[in-house]
C-alpha cells in the first residue's frame, strides 16, 4: 500500500516533467517552469519515502534509490533555470530527469542489505556526491548536444561538467575514506572502483581540452556529449 | 635531439592520448574484473607483482591490462612532471614582474599536479608493499599478528536491526572485545565495524561473511559414503579480524590534505581576481 502510494508520486512527477518539456518546446516558459517545480516537489516526496522502505528510516536508502539521481538532475536544472531564464537549454535538459525517473519507476524497489560496513555517514556522503555528479554529467551532456544544435550556450554545459567533476572528486575522496574504514584499503581492484576511476579520468581529460588549440568549442561539446555514453555504460552495463 | 624528446614528453597533446589510454584500460579492467571477480579481487591482499607472477601470468589473456595500466600510468606521471616543470620554467623568470601572491596563484596548478603524482606514488607503495592478513575468529580465538602482538577474542557481541523492521535478524553491527598482548603489556580494547583499531603502524579492521555449511567425510576414506557425511547448517555469521599495514597510507592522506588546502586557496584567489576584474 505504502509502495503503491509512493509510486503514484513518481508517476505524477514524471508527468510534471513531460508536461514541462512540452510547454517549453511550445515556448510557454512560465507554465513550463511551474510544471517543472511541481514535478520536482513530487519527486522529492517519492525519493524521501525510499528511506522508510525497510521499516526504519535509513538516509542511505534515500541516496541509493534509483530515483535520487534524476532528482539531483532536476535540482541542478531548477537552480540554473531560475538563475538564468534566458538560456532555454536548461529547460530542455529536463529530458534527463524525465528519462531516468521512468527508469526508476520501472525498477522494482528493493532494500539493499545494510550490512555493518554501510552504516556510516561517509557511505551516505559518498552516494550523495557520486549520484549528484552523475546527474551533472548527464545534464551537461544533454546541454552539450543542445549547444551543438544551437539551442544552448557553451558556458552552460561547461559549468555543469565542472561542478560535476568537483562533486565526483569529493565522492572519490569520501569513498576512499569509507573504503579504508570498512575494507582496510583506499582503493580496491574491483570493477566498481575501476569504472569510477575511468569516469574521473574522462572528465579530467575534458578539463584539459581547453588548453589544446585543436579542441575548439564544438569539438569539446562532442567530447562532453560522448561522456553520457561512457557514463551510461558504466552505470548499467559494467 | 634531446630538446625534441623533451618537448614531446612535455606536450599536452601527449597528456590527452595517455589519459584516453588510461580510460580504455580502466574500462577494460572493469569488464575483466566483473567477469572473473575472484581472480582480480586477490590483488587487494598481496603485492601486485606477486599477484601477477603467481596468478596473473598463467592467465595473461585476462590479466594483460594490469601491467599495461601500470606502464601507461608511469608514462603519464613522467608527462605530468615534465609539463609542470615546463610551466614553472616559463613562470620563474616573470616572478619579479608581478606580486608574490599572483605568482603563487599561477604556480598553484603545477604544484597541485606534482602533489597528485606523488599521491599516485603513495598508491604504488600500497599496491606493492601492503601487508594484509585476514583471520576468521570466534569468541575464544587467539591470533598472533605479523608484528608479534597476540590478540585474544574474548567476546563478540552482535547487534541486529530492531524486531519491528523488515531487516530484523540482520546484522547491524558487532563489537569484538579483544585482549591484546604486546610490548606495551596487556590491554583490553573494543573493535567495531568502521572504527579500525590502531596498533603501532598497523590497523585492525572487522569483516563478516555468511558461515558456509561444512561437509565432513571420514578421514582417510577412499570412498565418500554420503550417508556418513555430516553437514552443519549455517549458524550465524563468520567474523574476521583484518590486519593491515599500509606504507602508502600516510603519503596519500597527508598530501591529499595539502592538495585540498592548495586547491581551495587557488579557487578563492581566482574568484577574487575575477570579481575585481
């Protein structure tokens, strides 16, 4: 009963995002922003409800839930949309929380086993920053694609990726602390750590492209957009 | 000739290709690691060279990416140092043309890169010289650590999730009551998950797995008579004490703190300059 009620919240949030996207495509910006806000609020309710799934509120359950990453993407878009209403790219980037919220809705909710090694603030902070950075990278990739199509500014996707990289670096530091406390090592030779390192190096490489003359704005945008493919592969295929 | 080689080594375009190679090798490694988790997980418990010689070489088709990754990372380290040196060489003659804080801000990225390379060196110390032991323990177990300390597990007190939750009967935490005998005498200490105990230069951590069913056959039997084989159902979790001594850890932690301070200072100064402009 509780799960059905909460799934309705996410379904309503998805509807809000879809309506927002449609309204922005039709150039009805104010109505589109209102639908985006409504979707974000409903999404917040659903994501917070994940913490109660085990019958006891566990903050980590909120940030491990598949709905957290699209929520973070929605937050990034809302904040930047209201900072700079002239850049339509942000309003069109709502496709990111829309798609991943649908994925979350289709993913059966489960309680990750909260073994002793997960019950630390370091683990919670790790997931908060890691999935926030993934959200920033996906939004940045979409903004890069929109820039290539002439519908967004170059500064938008770059700023998104830079903040995503900062959050991802913090997640690596926090994650290594958690790994040491739980498993006696700051880095482990397992696929989770290896693909996380690959992603970090990918975006570190992106930051260096500005210093290479042959990598103009359009080439950098292609690189940024390609990051979504690597990120999706790391999240779902590896 | 030497100048040409130096210019090639210190070229940012080389950095781009080396980073792409690192990405490709890490993704490749993640795929191989997922396909054969047990093989690659063993790297964490022994020096990488030992792992490669004993376990990696016999399956080179799966493990080739490990030495390749170390090779490319070494080249990247050389390239990073060369780039940083080139930038410092270009900045140094200009130091009298600007205020000292401005000069330090311009030098900061190169310093950060050099610190980062040193942190990678710390990781290399960990990969090659970590000392790691894992001991299965029960109440009453005694273990002798590699550094000569004797640890007796007096008790293990489990804490499960509340009975009113869906996670009831699942382990939430455990407290090991240890009696440690060493050069400093005898002391009683508690060890819990996520709070490692420091003993000298080493740390004690906890670990837990499911206790597997044991099957006992009669010793010396040449035929396995299944009617005589006993099996023991799982009876609670199996606890472990993990001993680790990591020479790279102080390098990594201390330089990470320094990098955080330098980077924060760099961005604050840069933002200030942007605002003034």
